[in-house]
C-alpha cells in the first residue's frame, strides 16, 4: 500500500477560507503565484508541523518559518520569498483565520483612563481593509520618470536582518573604552545605516526613464541615489513611503469598556505571537 492510497486522505485538512491578494496578482512573474479564475486563493489551516516551525526561533529569525508556512497553507503560492509587501499581511491574516478562527483577542490600554482590556478583532473585516498602493502611477522629477515596485519578502527580510545587526552594533558602542575607537565604530555604523537605507530604496525603484532610455539595473539606480541632489532623494523616499503606507493594515478602532472612550490603535503583525 502506498501513501497515495491512504484511506484517511478524505479526512485531511481542507481550505477553510479563500482570500484575494490586494495586488490582484499583478507584478508577479510566471511561477510565483497561480491565481485561480475566481481570483481567490484557497487557504488551508496550519498543520502541527507548521505550528512547530513558527515556534522555532532560528527559522523565524531568518524568514524560513514564514515561507514554509505560506507554502503549506497556500499551495497556490509557489515561491513565498518573492511575495511582495502589498500581499504579505493579507496572506498571514488569511492563514490566521483558517487556523484559529476569525476573532483575534487583542489587549489594549485606553489612552484616556489607562484601563487595560481585551478586545475581539474580526480579522475578516481587517482583511477587507487591506488595499494596495498605486504602483502603476509614476513619479516625475524634472526630466526623469520613476516607476516603483513593492519590496519582496526576500528584500524585506534582508533589510530586517541588516537592521538587527546595526542595532546590535550601536548597542555595543558604549562597551568600547577607547574614545577614538568608539568614534570610529560610530562613524562606520552611521555609514552602514545610510547605505542600507539607500539599498532598500533602490529595491523599490523598478526603473528610471530618461529622455532617451529606461534604466532598470539596480547598480545604476543605487549609484544615482548616491549622486542625486538632496531634494530629489527626499521626494523619492517620501513617495515610496506613501505607497507603502497605502498597503499597510490600517489602525483598529476600539472603544474602552471602562470609560467608553473611542480611539484607534495601530495593528502590527508579530509572527511569533500572531499564530500562537
């Protein structure tokens, strides 16, 4: 008897929810995501192996846990590392709904009376508010036209790991006794922060069109960011920030159960806690 003929197969997990990607599946090359005709991706509940995976610190730290769970729960996503930032939150929320139900218990402190209360958040309603930034709209500065793109999960993870290393370096500066050595390391850390920031912005620029040609090589774009004037750089950074914010989960509207004060609270996905 082979595994394929397992009589228990009819009792295996089934899709618990279907989700639409905020991006609509645009911007993906062939082989990354298979979008059904309905436009909705079936989402399966997490398995026991998935649960162990998301509770493994090293796998969470390097991003492997997230990609493995996505592949397990949404088979239509063939390469989770190339999922873009517009769709990632919706995918994780969809997996959470399929696994643990629609209601997420969220602890919040009322900013008016400081009362601590637990609120039930309807994740399906939250999912419906996730939209995508308009990456079809270019930005024109002088003779140049800039096309943007969202970061992939690979790029997001690389940036997060780089930021973690920088934070660890900065935290260790106070342990350096020699003032000159401390100043040297501080300058190196500052230069590294600046370079990392520029590299991340480079990843968000798909192409730059000049009056005579279109440039999409990342090395050339990074070189441009190093050499362009401050105002141009600031406009590019702010425009990308606007696009990114359009794709983020909006703050949740809450009402204090003690004093009835209504307020909004940012909602941040912490993978290790979100799937608990």
